[in-house]
């Protein structure tokens, strides 16, 4: 595209940036588009942008070509150059010919050896400071006229405004996502909670209808968990729940879900089963997981678990009813085994349950 320095072209570029307000353009996409368009409308060879957060290292570097990117990185690596000078001063830096400019003794010889002759840098300004700088590079000596300097600074200021807008959108999205994660995960163990389990169950039902796959649920209840809380306190009880969660995570199949649905109750949702034997094998692994003691910060605790199983054959509807069936099966298993009586050995600092 031929370069044009008229007002219509500048208006076109400004209008294009304005449209980013209505999009989800990322910060990197805004920077990439800026350096691409500014090379089209100004008498320069290449352009680059570096963002410099307060007290941080330069980042989000964009460039119109590999050589411009090398010049951006060179300034960052050396900690010297017109980019950093414009950022620190808030004023444009113009070098029509590096050969006769001695302001940057480390940057100048390295850049000149790579073919750079002229560089013009404009701070990315906003009301409370600066975000970084826009660098314009030339491979021939000569300055930029007053109008081109004004155009470049205008584009730098506009880019800064849209970058702030993009950051605000990214921050908002991140806040929403963090809130969503907190509402869908158990705050103690980090496992999916009952709400996320229901969502996974709904998706599993859709997949099962398409693939005619089988599914199963294991409902796991910790026997005599109250004895741990009563003996060592709720902090130790919380520690135990986290330890149990980490141990159960190690035995879950890839693609399945392990959730903590209440105080001492955990649920496995198992999808794409070949047969009931698959979920029966998982139940055995869960029961085996409780044969070894849990080593906490101040105590060693051995507890057992009651496990209920519910299985849905291919074509059978999946719903909360499957979880309810597993819950009922767990209580049935607890009744058949008898609720274990706790054995508390204060000398060894251990709570055990008698089967």
C-alpha cells in the first residue's frame, strides 16, 4: 500500500482504532495493528511499540517487521535508547541521523551496525502517566516534518487510550472468571463443588445420548469424620479433607470429575464406561486409598470411608437421580458395615476407626 500523509488517511486510522472499543481485541492485537498502519501513512521504514509498566520490565512488544522487533529488544536489553528516554521524559525523541547523535552511546553502535539510521520515538501518554513508547525507524537520514511528528504523537496518544480500555476489559473479564471459578469450586480443597458437578452431569447426559455411553457415580462419605474434629479441632479436620481430596485426585480417571459436595462427602462422576466393572474397579481403588494413614501437620489420622455406587446403562437418562442412587447406596453400605467406632490414641496422636 502506498504511503499517504493526508488527513483522510489519518481519519481512517483513527476510526479504525475507535472500532476496537466495540470489539474484544487484545492488547497485543491493538499494538500489532498500530505498527502496521503507521508504516502505511508516515515516511518511515518500520515501527515498534514497547509497554513499560511502573517499576517493571518492558513487555507486550510489537513490531512491523523482524528488524524493528530487534531494535525494540535491543533497547530493552541495554536499558538505554530513545524508547526509554521518551517514556521517562514524556517528550518525543527525534534522531534524524544516528551517525551524528551521541545521546545513546551503547544503543547507537549496535543499532547502526544493524542498518538503523533514523529513529523517532513518541511516549504513549495518558492522564496519570505513560504506558510505554512508539518507535518509528528509518533506514535513511532525514527528519520528520512537524505534521508527521504531530500525526505520530496523536496516534501514540490514541493507542494509549485504547490500550487502557483493553486493559479495563481484560481486568473485568479476569474478575468475572475468578468469581465464576470461586462459585464453581470448593474453597477448601479446590475441587468442583455441587454446582459444577450438576453442570458436568448435564453435559455428560448430552454426550451419553450422542455416544450411547454408560456412566457411573461413586458417593464417598468419610466415616466418623466428626471424631477428628471433636478430638483435634476443625483445623485438623480441614487439613484431613484436603489430604483426602489430594489422594482421591490421584486415582481419578482422566476426563472424569471428582467433586466435594458437602462437609465430608465426595462424588466421582465417571463417563464413557465400558461396563459396570469399570466403576467397580474405581470403588476398590477408593477403598484402598483409605487403608493408609493421613499424615497431617501435628497428627496422623487413619479413617475409613463408606462408598456407594450407581450405574447408568447405555441409553439410560443421566440426572441428579444417579447421584441420589449412589448416595442411598452409600448409606446402605454404611448400615451393612455398621458405623465404625473411633479409636483415639492420644499418645500416638492418631484417630483410627474400627471396621
